[in-house]
C-alpha cells in the first residue's frame, strides 16, 4: 500500500524523529511511504483560537496537496480531529460544492497513526523491542474525538520487553490546549502539575502518547523539574528494535 | 434594555481571576474533593443506565424542538397557568423582573421572603433589589444559605457552596446565627441550619422559587431538590413567585420522564431527587393562595437568534460539565466572574451579554471535550467555545500581539517554501535562548510557558530536510 504522510507542521519542525519513526514502522511492515513536500498545516491553531478565516486557506491547501492520496497517515490525533470535526463545516461555509466534495472525499482517507495500524492494516504487533517501563497519556482528542479507546495500548502491549504501567487519572487533560497554555498560563500550569504528579507516581521511565503536543507540554515540566523521565511519541517506541532504539 | 448577568460585566478577566484562585490551595483542595465525590457518584448511576445515550438524545431533541417553537410553548404555558389560577408576567430584562417581583411583594406588604433554588435570581441581582425595597430575603437551600450568610457568591450551579469545607461552614454558622456552641460533625451543622430555617418557614408568608422545568401543556412548575426546604417554600407560604427563564419550558408532563432521569443522575449522582415538587396554579385549601410566574428573557432571545450556539439554551443546569472540567477543578466557580461558572458559564455568560463583556471566558478552556462527554443534553460546548472565540476575533477584540502572531503564522504556513524558511529563521532566532536543545526563558507572552516548563529548541534538521536528503540519497 502507498501511504502518504501528513506529518503536521510542528512534528516537521520540532519533532522530526517522530516522522522518521513512522516511516520506519510502515516500511518495515512492507508499505511504500511518500511525503508530499508541499504540505504545511491543518489550521488547528488558528481555527481553535478564533481565527477561522485564516485557517480556511490552510484547509484548501491541504485538500489540494492530498487530493489523490489513497491513504493518509498522521501521527497526531488533534490534527486528525481538526480535519474530521471541523473541515466539513468549514467546507460547507464556503458555499462551494467542489470544496464540500473535496472535504468529504478526504475524511475517510485520513488515519491517525495507531488507528491506521490497528483498524486499516489490522496489525497490533509491529515487531518492536523496547525494554523499558512505559506509561501512556491518552490525549484528549484521541479519547474524546477520535475514540481511539485501547488501540494505542494494544500496540504497546505487543512490544517485546516493554513494561506497561497504568497512568492514574489518565483521562484528565494535561493542560496544553494550544494557545490555552499561553493565554491561561497559570491554570494550564496547575493542570500540568497534576498530570506530572500522576506520571511520577507510575515510576515509569517513559511517558508516551499519540500526540507530541501534549508530550511537549508534559516533557516541559518533567525536564524543568529534572525528573529524568523522558517523553516519546508512540511511533518512536514502535520503531524501536533490538538493533537500536532509534530505527 | 439592560441585560445583566450578576456582576459579570464588571468582573476581572478570567486569567487574572484564575491566577488568584489557583494560588489558593485550600480552595483547590475543596473543589477537587467535592467534584471528585460527585463525579464518582455520577459515573456509577450513569453506568447502570443502559439507555443513557438514548436518554441524552431524547433530552436533546425535546429541548431543540422547544427552542424552535418557543413562542408557541410559552403562549401555551401562560394560558394553562392562568387557567389554573396563576398569574403570568413577562420580563424583558433583569430590572423589569426585579420590579415585578418587588411590586408583587409590596402589594402583599411583605417585609420578608423565603427563597429556594433560583440561580436566575442571582443572575438578575434580585436579592439586592429586594433589600433596596426594604424586603429581607432568606435563602433556604442549605448551600445557598451558607453563601448568603458568608456574604459570598455561589461557585457552582448545583452546589453553590462547594468551595467551602465543613470547618469554614461551621465558622460562618457560629458567627452569623449567633450560636454559643456548635459541633463539628456535618449532622451538627445541618441541625443548626434546620433550627434557623424552621423558624423562617413558619413565620414568613411569601416565597420565591426558581424552576427546573415549566410544563407548557399544564402550566405546571417543577423544582427538584434534596433537602425538602424547597417543598416547604412552595407549599407553606400564602404567596409564591416563581422566577422562570424562558428556556425552562418543556412541552408535556410526559417529558419529565426523560428529564427526571437525566437531571438527578447528572447533577448529584442520584437515581432520583429526594424531593420532586410539581405544582399547577393554586388549589383551594392547599398550598399558596396566590401564585405568580415571572417569565424572564434577559438576553435569552438573542442567544436563540444565533443558530450556531443556540443549543446553549438546552442546558438543564445539572453542573456535570463543571465537575468534569479540568479548568473548573483548578479554579472553582468564582474565577468565571458570573453566577454561571465552568464550561456552560463560559459559553452562556458572554452570549447573554451579547458578546460585549466576559470575552475572556470562551478562552477559559483547553477544549479537552470532557464537558461535552458528560452533558445530559449533548451541548457541544467545545464547538460553541470555538464559535464564540471566532466572534471575539471578528469583533476586533483579540489582543494586538496575538493578532500579529496569528497573522505571521498564517503567512508562514501558507506554503511549504515559507514554512521551510520560517524553520530556518527560528533556528537562528532561538540562539540567545537555547541551551543543549532546550529553551528555558522566553520574553513577553511566551514567558507564560517558560515560567514553569522547558521548551524544546528547533532541531537542526526538520523532517522535510531529512526526507529531501533521503530521497536524494536513494536516487543516486
């Protein structure tokens, strides 16, 4: 299968290792991977902050870039949620039937990374080896928008050597919320402090998630507090092999 | 017309008020404890209801139907209520509703009035209007009483004194009820309130209630509660005034079947409220001899006018979204500057005030979606928050620094060439702040992040750079 990556703007810029790991996992499973270099951003930050008008050209650009892509894989549940939850409405508001159709056609072809593996490819064992203790933060969009449920956990459960530790109060938001972390920095920090407390309680070596946005937030505090706990996107764990953690 | 939501028009912005709340560790502890208890109870009784999702959908559809035909159902309610011997008054705004209530009480030469279960009276500032007219209001719901005696404000739409713990309540009772001694157990506190309130129930001849539901078909009003103090208020006095927001209408008595399952389970985690009072007009020899309903608009029709957010009026004031909200759980209700706090308050308060005030409230959310998940009438609160944020921006009320940053970001993200250039620029711009791949201090509004968190530096190679190199390598 030819899988087209929508890597997302912040993974591209800040977390290139996540993208490399996605490529490694998919290629290892025997799939062809392409990266359409014209891609930029889904428009989530602008849309969610109230700049819907500025998000529109980003949607139109994305629709054009992925027009003829068969399967699109995105290692970020919040960006997939942006596309699924808001593109149909944004498209309808343009009043242009061609845009509405393009959006409708795009939606069923977009998969979040763990969703692609479990639902589309029917795989839970990707042949990974990762001899560390890991706890999963189920990000809000993965839980309440994409309803990924236990899909990420099923993937992690099949990783050899990995010890999975339950995160207490796992369904609580980490307090990132995009521009919320800047506009309401104090409340965001208080929410983060609760999340970090729960992560520390697990005594896991690694905190993972399907979103680097939440992980960047959680890691920001884990790093500042010198806890020694690392954050890794789930793709980086699934790409780890016996010959080396960074595939 | 003067639409007023308590003192929300003059309240400080949410981030400023929340900063204070977050620093109050006792408050956070009280709110956390109380919301944890209610959430646990709710989860249990919702979990045992196999048709919960169908109930939610039914509740939602009934409410939507009413909003689409509100003119019809309000007329039907008025007719039925009058037929049953009640009086119906229409109030455009807070001032008009207060004037009507005061004039009814004055016509009966009432100097005192007992009150129960009316958030709406806090919305319109009724207690202050009564006091100005020389009428003393007594709150009789235990939590409202704690708030009133403590000269405090409600912090939750179902449990208004949720921010207070047992010891704080004991102190308020000792002082304000002028007691010589008082035990420490919850039973002791409840007993003190009982003694204090019984005397009022037996003496005061006029009452004001709110309404959970107003039934168009029969002209009935319904109030649900846990203590029985509401039952006393609506049955003992000679005069009863019910203050009803126009969105409280449901078409038929049978619709209670849905709502009396949704509301108690969502609100207090009970299968049924201990007291469900429903009354219709006046009945000779039983209950009040005179019954008035004040139907209040106070901005509700302007909420109704916006198709994208009118479902805000579906709310049955269960408070489940407050208990579930990770923001509310850190700040409590006062930070919202309105009688309506939490996620529902964040969408309701600014809309009632025609988006002129409380514009920071739509941003008081991380959009985590927990509110929508628990809402018994499926109000898509995150979607409405985003819609209202759009209004703040399109009205030109967003901060200039934010508008410029968003404009710059939109420019950079318009095509991949610009994004690539922006990535290179960021690598250069970050050098004064970066150390070992981590940024610990940033200036201006970004310091909100770096005060307590590190930020990863932009790494030397983006994914797109890596991909381009790889492709080049493969082709050679």
